[in-house]
């Protein structure tokens, strides 16, 4: 058993059950034992694989998207290029290489990476070590630490890792799902009924008995802060993740370990925990801050409109047959309905009055 499990047992014994969001936050981000804090979880030998690790084409297309938006912004002399949760830094390295083909853009970029994990910060530094000394990224724990100014922001599979609270509608009213102890084992239990409806989208408040609703307060707060930034200073954000285009009921919290589903409560800190992203909630929060929101559109459609198939063909022309086969497989995984093409979605947040961003027409 991990020592995070022991830590959580002590905490529950002292303070009572945790909310699902508290449990998820500790499991992923506990400073010592959190899942992300001391490992590189990506790739075949790890727990899961993400789009930038599947193919360089993914990051390249995002780099082109950023360059197009920079032009739309009127080619500002300085722009904060921010990535939330950059993983191995692969996406950013591919994006910067592609963006370098657009004159003036590279020189305007001030690079900011928001990353909680020391191990992954190190990995990101390695991926970006070819950048000139004065082009190197600055790291932050939190988006609020990124200095003011025009913004281009990327977040791939970041919001799905932010903690969710879960509420269940029962005959006695709404109850919150909590993590308690039964002997040494973690168990879900329900809180006593709330007197009022918990904070959730109006459409979900009338869900049928038994329904579970997930809400993600940190995500809404962050989308609001991003919306505020682009409203005040100009710019745009591209958020790609898996989830629902509209508010939806249902429990989606899941654990993944070694490329397989895993029990959410079995080994806290040793499996990745994620839940579907509610894109409508992000769009609304950004809108409240005055920003425009576009999409979400399915990832497959977004990448296709941005020219992924043409890029795949161009790469295949100078590839060995084996490499060409890999490129075809990657294209299918990123675009295909059985792959990431439909479940994954892209949402753009942009300054008020901005033109429809590339890929969202
Ligand atoms: N974008 C990358 C990695 C996705 S995994 C890719 O597509 O491959 C999630 C990333 O977010 C990891 O880098 C993780 O360490 C980071 N992360 C998770 N929760 C975080 C938080 N609350 N604050 C900052 N970074 C976080």
C-alpha cells in the first residue's frame, strides 16, 4: 500500500470523510505522494498515452493554430504563450518547431508552463533544451502567476485531471458522495441530505432520482480567469480534452493504470484519475468574464480542418514504409470515431468580438 493511502486514512480518521474532489486532488497532487508528483506516466511503459505522444502532427497543428491567432491579434510584439499541464513537453516542442515557420512569431513568444510536478518539469526542460537561453520557459504552480499581457494558451488533457465533486439525487434530497473508511478500505458513502440544491447547472438540478451529477469548481474558476485575461489583454485559448459538449448527468470519474481501467479507490496515488470535462460549463464561465467561446467541436473535425490529413500525406512522402504505416495509424487514432476523434473535443476562448478562430468555422 502506498503511503498516500496511510496519509488519507489518518486524515479521514481525524477529520471525517473527504469529498470526492479532496480525494482526487490528494491522489493526483499531494506534494509527496501524488500520482503526478514523482513519475512520468506517459507512453507504452507508463499508464496512458496522449495525443502529442501519438504523433508530432498534433503539436505541430496546435503551433500553426497559435501562429494564426497571433496574426489575428495584430502580431503583438510580446505574447505570453502558456501551456497548462505540459506533460513531457512534447506538444510544446512540436508546436514551437511548426510556429517558427511564421516570421516574427517565435521572437514575440514569452513561454510560461503551468506544472505542479517536479519530475515532469524536469522532463519538459529536457524537451525544450534546444531553445536559446533567453527563450527558455518559466514555470508556475498556477495560472494566476502568469504575468499580465496578451495571451495564447493551450491545455491538452489538463482539465480532465482537475478535481470533481459528485452529488447524488435521493428521495431525501441531494447528497454529496464522500470517501470514508471501512476498516482499512476506502468506500464511497453519501453525506446527509443538503437543504438546498448544490451548485450545479440549472438543467441538471431536475435530474431523476438516483442520478449522479459531477461538478468541477476549479475548472470553472480557471476558465473565468482565462476569459478575463483575453478580455483585458487580447488573445485566445485552445482547450482540448475528452468530455461532454453539453451539461450531462452521470458518473464518469475513472482510474487508469498500465493502460487498463482500475478501481478508483484501490490505490490512491498510483493510478491516474480523470473525469469527463463539461465544455459547456467552461464556455459559460469564460463568457461571464466577457470572452467569446467557440465550439466545442470534435477533435477529429478540428484537426481535419487544420490540415492534419495533408500533413500526414506530406510526412509520408519522405517516410520509410514502416514510418508511413505509423503515420497512417496515428492519423486514424487522432481523427477516427473509434479513436479520439469524437469523444475528444476542442473549445476556443477568445477576446470579445474576435473572428471565429481557425478550425472552428
Ligand atoms: N498535456 C500533456 C499532459 C496531460 S496529463 C499531454 O497531452 O501529454 C496532465 C498534466 O497536468 C501533467 O503534466 C500533470 O502533472 C499536470 N497537472 C495535473 N494537475 C495539475 C494542477 N492542478 N496544476 C498544474 N499542473 C497539473
